């Protein structure tokens, strides 16, 4: 990747049956499922105080973490 270029963050609309771990796996791969906490911390204002209570229809920002992997 050239210096100065950055992959844009994405927005994910939560679907029925999803949780932060399944979303992290979908975007980052099973090896990086622990990044659910990154998703939670970035989206705490949408999710609220309990990361287990995400709801269908919530729009979550999915950050590009490739530079950290």
C-alpha cells in the first residue's frame, strides 16, 4: 500500500442472529475474532453499555485494522 493511501472504514448493518464476534470474524477472519472489542469500543455510542445487546438494524462502523494485523 502506498504511503498516504488508506482503506476506508466500512458501515455494517446488523442482521438477525449476528453478534460482535461473528461480525469481527466476517470482516477480519476467524483468527482475529478477538477484535470484537475494537468494534464495541468504536461503536459504544450506538450499542450502549452492554456489548451483548446489539440489535438488527444497528449501523456499526467497521474500522480498517489491516495495518495492525
